[in-house]
C-alpha cells in the first residue's frame, strides 16, 4: 500500500458534482433485502454529492443509487483532510486513508477487490509509529500489535500466538489448541509494562499467568500482585486490589488501608469524596478484616454507605454543573428538522435514533447553531409536533457541542 500526504481544504467544498445535497435533506431507508441503508431524495435513491458540516468537520460523499460510489472525503475542523477513499456500490474500493488533525497518517486500509471490510489494515499512533496490523489477504489471518517504541507486542495467527515484552523478549506462546507456555523470568520483570498497553489480548494471558503462579504459592507472584496496586493504569490497579480481596491475602491489610485514603478527590476535611479505587479498597479492607460470621452484614452496610455517598456526590456535581452552565454564553438555534416516531437521521458522526423514542417522546426537533463559523446541533424531545422556529441555548465556550436549552 502506498502512503501519501493529506490535502488541506481551503474552501467550503472539495468534491465537484451535481446535484449537491445536504444529508439532512435526504432520508435513510433500510434496504428490504440486506438491511443496508439507502439514501433517498423525495422518494428516489439519490445520486450526486451528499454533504454535511458539523462542528466544523466537513463530510462529502459521492453517491449513486443511494449508496456511496466514487470518492468520499472527510475534513477536520482545522481544514486538514481526515479521510479519503473510494467506494463501489457501497463497498470500499482500493486504498482508504485516515489522518489525525495534525496531518499524521492514522490508518491505511486496502479493499481489493471491493469489500465491506478491508483485507489489509495498518494503524498508526499520533507520532506516526505503526501500532497495529490486520492482514486477511489470500484467506489467511494475522493480527499484530506494537509498542510505541516499535517493539512487537502481539503476533497472532490461527496456528500460533506470541506475546512479547517491551524489550522484544518472548513472554507467552499459545498454540492453536489453547495451550499456553509462559516465560516466568520475562513476565516477572515486564508484566507491569505489558499490562500498561491496555490490550485485552495481552492482559488476559498475563493475568492467567499470575493466577497460576499465585496458585503455586510463589512469593514473587504475590509481591508482584501487591506492586500492581500502584499501577498507573487504574483498571490494572483495581484488578490487583480485587484479587487481593478475593484471595484473602490478609498480609496486604496495611497496604489496602493506605489505598482507602490515597485516592480521595479532595481532602476529607473539605468534604471530598473517595474515588472508585479507594472505594474498592474500602470493600476489600472489610473482606480482609471482618470475622467470617460478620462479613456478609458488614459488606451490606458498606454497600449502602457507598450508595448514599454516590447520591450525595452526584447531587453536588450536578449543582456545580448548573452553576457553571449559567455562565455559558447564549446564542440562537434555528429549527432544522423534525423527526417523528422511529425515524432515524444518520450523519457522518452522529446518529439520532430510538434512544429519544424510548423516552416516550414521539417528536424530536433538531436545531442548529453556529459558533465561530462551525455548525452544531441541539436536540429537543417532546410530544408536541409543532416546533418554535428558533430557541435560545447556552453553549460551553471550550466545547461548543455541549449546550443547555434556556
């Protein structure tokens, strides 16, 4: 696949062609044969350029008979190209490119021949380093992930999977019959760094290895578990805390006690609330210290206390949010479209669907407002089919897509 530089748009449109119609003037109709959506204009499958601008992001799609056909592009709010690819009768055709708003390549996917999903896909991080490859060409399958330093993390096929440490050392090997081989010397040294990648394909085997070594009573495994309670990834730290409670490692009582105090949002004497890690540690502390005959009652009491604490936290956060929203600037949003019943409107990055109907509202009114030249949407759900031509809203100055209706 050939890499290339993105284009930066300098006008309000990129693709040439007629007719040029906004997506909100089209209707999405499910095809009765395969369930795929077909865009209609006045009851007829649309051919032309369908476009929209939302939050400064421009989308332009070439259409034929209601589906993408030809070149389709997306642009970031700063004008930098976000996506460029061709389609044939709704299916990807050839190379599809994605870029970050910095202009760095985000992904490169090949659809050859035209297909719904790419046979070969490469993904990059924001510094341009390759971090993932999916290769399904010629009927095969291979998935690879890399660390940010370029070292191979995961390499999987139908026959064998290998998982590596950040220094490139082989840590885990799994064959097609699900038999795992662990390299203890590598895992004891690098398990924390491997878990930092937050990849389930790696996390699950690493935790399985640690459980196996804990079952064998290895003190080194227990010390690693205790160390992981201070891991920078919250999910890893909380998993380690949970395992300590589940296995009743009472020698960790002092450690868990410290964790109930170390992750408060604000000082306790200032009315602060515990974070989720501290509350989990609070639960585990009861599991480690309560007599067996009192454990169930003590846990039930703590659960009630934590629920009351959460209610109070939510109320205070809502009050603080309302105070902040009263300071947001006002603007006028103009009525754009009404949706009735289970009507669905699909746009480049937003779907308004039966999530609104589930609120027992039969009508959804879509309004538009502009901030610094970019278009945003405000949605009002109601049982009233009529809508005001305009409404006043307040929007968040740092994130204008957040709004409240006055």
